[in-house]
C-alpha cells in the first residue's frame, strides 16, 4: 500500500492510499486481520478475484485505521452502514471519515481526521474499452451529463463521468440506483468535477478527478455538512 497523490486544493488532512491487488493469490495476510463475520462474508464470494479484493482491501483498511487510532486493527468495531459503506459506530469518539473503492487490480482508500469533512466518497473503475458504454449512458447519465460527454474526445470519457458521479453519491451516502437522475457531474479540464443537484435537503458536494493507474479512472468527493432532512435510500 502506498500514499497516493491528491490535488493541492483538497481539504487539508485528507489522505489517499492505493493498494495494488494480486488477483491470482489468495490474500492470507489480510485474512488474519478480519473478524469471523468478515471471513464468513469472504467465504461466500465464489470468484477468487472478488475474495482477493474484499479481503485485501478490508485488511489494509483495518491496518490504516488502526495506525491512525492507535488500536489493534482486529479490534476496530467496523460496522456496515447505509448502502453497505463500512464505518465506525457513532459512539466511537471522534471517528475519522473514510471510504474505499476497488476495481480490477487496485483499491483506493480515502481518509480524513474527524472535523475536516463530514462525508467522503471515492471511486475507481477499470476503463474497459471493450464495453459499449453507449448502451448504458442513457440509463445512468443525466441529459446534462450526456451533453457534456458528447463534447469530450477522450476514448474513456464515460468512465471519468461515472467515477465522479459514483464518488459524489457515495459521499452523500444515498442509494446509487435510486438517485442517479438527481445529480449531475461535469469533469473540467483543470481536474475538478463540478457537482450539481436541485433536491431540497441535499448538502453541497465538492469533487475532483484523481490520478489513477494506467487504464483506470478515479474520483474523490466530499461534503462539509449533513442532510437538512432524511433522504430515502
């Protein structure tokens, strides 16, 4: 696992870590850091690549959080919150804000100390050029996003829109499928990602593109406030 570069204008204290994954080898080291419930979850994953991603990423996350909090990684009470996001219990004193994402042979872990931001989302995707993205653009992108995408000449432009959108929705902590039409992103040439929505109660979201391994796209999003009202998942 290695510290990964972030744009200069992200909130101070925010960290990003990149974990290369060897999908051909069972991650026995990471398995030793998992709870019995997490090991059972891993055992239910039939595909080895899926097991590697889950076990290695969860183990690395535990090591990272344990180092920041001065705790035994195995003793950290990670819980699964809304939309399946891992987190620490609300009773934990000043828990850090964090989020993880994995795709293909890499995982990203974003982390911020308590008080820096309220919500955080990160996403990485493999830019598979064998996928005809035109067939799914109409169902996952808004009209505004499709108009921007039509002017974007990058061969993997769709994935840059998608990671920005997923990172923003993860930062909000709301259901991805249910809220795709309610939020639009526009990547900028400067590496920012403009996020817009018009739904009452949603906080403002900031986002940026991330440096990613060759053949991947990645984005980070964060919020400085919580919902004014409960948003259905």
